[in-house]
C-alpha cells in the first residue's frame, strides 16, 4: 500500500503540536510583561555598578588595581578603534565554532538515535570525553594547527558540542510513541519518522542545549586567544596587562564587552527558537 503523506502530516501535527498558535496578548500587556522581565535584573546590575563606583571613589582605590565603572566605560570608548577589530575577530571565531558544533551535534545525535550500534558505542564515549578538561587541549590544538582561525574554531566547537548533542539525543528519544506508531501503520520510512515526528519533537531540548552552549562560545574563543593569538579580545586583554602601565580599565572593559556579546548571542538564539516553534507560548 502506498504511503499517503497528507493524512500522516495532519495526524502528526495533531499529536505533536497544538492545533494552532497560542493567542497573543495585546501589545500593551506584552510590553508590560517584557518590562517586568527585564527591569529587575537591570536595576540589580545598575545598583551593583553604583555601589562599586561609590566604594572605589570613597577609598581612592588605585585604578591600576580596581578602576571604577565610569573609568572603565570611558576608557573603553576612547579605545574603541582598537577594541572593535578585536570584537570582530573573536565574534567570527565564536559564531563559526558554534555553527560547526551545532551541525556536528545534530548529525551525531541523529546517528545515535537511528542506530543501536552507534548508541551503544559512541554515546558513552561522548559522555566520558567530558572528563577531559578541554582547556588543557588548547595548547595541543594550537601546536597541531597553528595560530590562525581554524584552531580557535575547533576549540569553540569542542566547548559547545556536548550540551547540544545530549539535548538533541534526549529530544529525539522522547518522541510521541502514538505518532510514531501511526506513521508506521502507514508504512512510513525511517526518514519520514525522523522529519515528521522526531525532529519537531526534539526542538525544545535542542534549543535548551544550544542556549547553554552559546554561553561557552566567547569564553572558549578567549581561552584559545590567551594560549596563542595575534588578534582578538583575548590578545587585546593580554596586551593591556603585559604592557606598562597595566591598563586594568581596558581589561575589565573587554570583560563587559564579552558579557554583552554573549547576552546578544543568547537573545538571537531565543529569536530563532520563537521562529522555529511558533506554537509554543512565550515565557
């Protein structure tokens, strides 16, 4: 009997996702809700910065030891001509490494879910590999492949691979049995089961792992640049420390920039998640 795709699509959609998008709240209510989410942490950060500035000013702390937030902001802005190229380089390393990690993790997760032999042999190795401190591999990777872009991308991918792969494996394995059995009664093949049921079902776990991984991306790139680089934010921070006089304001300014870039990358993943999963209610 030939497989009828249209009824299978309809049945799987009914089994794996709500029948339609959740109703959107009015614009004013949505804006107020977003404000309630953003305002408390923003106020907490501003309060912490204000206390920091007051303590530094009151104690007349040496700026080479601990500069205040205002000095950090002003020095970073004055040095924007030097920090901007470093931001571009480190962002390229982080984004490319995340892309490599994502593609590799999805392919590995699909192979683990599809083939019992791969699951029994490869999955334990992936878990055991996390006992190896990846930061210790940084000097080796740079010795093997030099100081260019490629080893930095490899290190970011190594840092970011595990959460995506584990989340994807868990998501593929938690697909609805009723939806799978329904497609099997219609003689659906392995590819149709994967694309119609398992992949859509794995999206929540996939994006959870991806959000965890993006918090590692810039840190991994900085570690790689610390070990050996001639450009990037890691090299920028090392130069600020090693050159006399020590510019702790530039170092902390780079730290703040890295934090902002990580938050921006995290937010971009959240936007992609909303576009890929329009049926899920917004938090």
